[in-house]
């Protein structure tokens, strides 16, 4: 019995010695907290960071081509000039067109005179032929009555009949000729009118007018140069309305599912890095754009009128699309959220050298803060920068 008690005592002593020996030779590693942040209420903006380019809106940039062949006689504007819609900006040599118009006008006068002549002369001829026909008809009818009473001869009747038929044929022929001559003369007038109209249209091509209010942004030909329609100087002058700009946002294909029409947009440009510009997503194009083997989709935001005074087309923009926003929710610094085992955890600081790993459920993630749905309470302190322990062997 005494021997058994001695064994038990020895085992107990060894256990205690082993416990304290492990504490001494294998000390428990500690987490070193370098920075902390509190769980607090606030607003979260979940954003997509993209790049974009300032572009003119559809119809805000018009490239004006020349439709007349000839020498540029006068260029009325230079790059940078402001122009109004309908303002004359260039003249092309119009001498050939003016001469052609004068020729057609002269031909028109002759054609109209001919039409008037036809309308004047033929009715008189028809009137005379009608009178002759009426007379011959009466004479023939009289001869028919006289032959019944044997007061005339058959030869006289036959001659009168022939004269009557000839007068009727002449009347019919003159009426047909009148209708034909009028149609021909009217057709000639219409044809010349059409030619004259075409020449007058060609004359307008020698005058280049501003199609919109705006600024001359490009000129591709100068006074004295010869242009050939369809071959040279397709865009003689370019006019831009600087007050109608839009932002083309190149959205990565991995982000496009979170972009919706109506979402708020913030952006800045290199020229004004301290100034934020604002807008909304107004359209998302379905047609992809491939740049450097990366697929993008264009989201369009109109530039506000007041911002067009300083923004210029082709400027690069650095864009944030706000796709989710939460108000007055529990938040924690992004640096406090760690990923472990397919979930999220935080290291809660309960006191000096007291750190506890706590699983949390998160919501919207902003640029610097994340929404906390469960796991910690407002006011608790979380480690944002820590040194995790590394197990060591015996000292």
C-alpha cells in the first residue's frame, strides 16, 4: 500500500515538473500589436476604380468636308476661333459654277419664251382651222340637200365632202400638235429648271458654313490649295462644341456586373489632381473594347456644363464608380479584416497583451473601411497591424 502511494506521489511530482518545465523551456508565443483602430459607426462607399477619357458628345464635334472641286479662295477662320452656326468659314473658287448658272438661266429664258410662243400661236391656228371646218361642214350639208333636189352635181358633193374631211383632219392635227408642243416645251423648261437647281446647289458647295456653334479645332487646308471632291481634304475644317463633353469609362469585364445606370461617379484628371469632378453613369455599352488583350466595357458619364470650362477632350481621367453605399453602419478599418479558412476574422484587443481572434461577418467594403454585420461591437478595439507569433524550440 505504501509502495502504491509512493508511486502516485512520484507521478504527481513529475506532472507538475513537466508543466512548469514546459512553461519555462517552451513559453507560449504572444501576438505583438503595433497599431489599432476602433469599431465605430459611419458611412461606407463601395467603389470600383477605373480609368477613362474625356470625349466630345455625339454631334459635338463636326468634321466639315468640301463637296466642290476647286481652289480654296479664302479661309475665313483659324484654329481656336469661335464660330456661330451658319457663319461663313471658307470660300472655294466658284467661277465655273457661276458661268454654268448663267448659261442655264439664259436657256431657261429661251425655253419659257418658246413655251409662251407655243401657247400663243397654236390657239390662233386652231381657231382658224375650227372656223374653216365649221364652214366646210355647213357647205357639205348644203350640198347634200341640193343633190336631193337635183340642184347640184355629184362631183360637187364629193368635192365639198373632201374639203370638209380635210378641214376636220387639219383641226384634229393642230390640236394634237398643240398638246404635243406644250408637253415638249414644258418638259424642256422642267429639265432646264432641274439643271439650274443642280448648279445652284453646286454653288452652295463653294461656301463652307459652320454647322454648329463652337470652336475651330482643326484645319487641314489653306488658301490657294486645290481640293478635289472625294480625293483630298475629306475634312476641311473641324468644329468642336467644348460645352458638350462626356467621360468614357473603361470598365474591366470583372467589374461590369456591378455597374448600373444611375450610379454616382467621382473622377479627377492630371491637370487638376486636387479637384474632384462628379457625374452619374448614364449608359453602358454592350460592345466590348479590347485594349492590351484586356476586355473593357464603356460606361458613359456626361461632363457637367460648368466643368467643360476647364476639361478638354482626350484628357485621361481616374474614376471611382460608387456601386454601393451604406449609411450609419458599424465599420472597421480594412487593415483589421483578415481572411482565414474561407471566412473573415479580426484580432480584438481586450487589454494590454490580451488579444483574441474573433470571426466576423462583413458587408460592403469601401476604400478604407468595411461594414461589420456581426462579431464585434461598437467601441471595441481591433488590431490593424500585428506581428503574429512563431513557435520556438527550447531556450
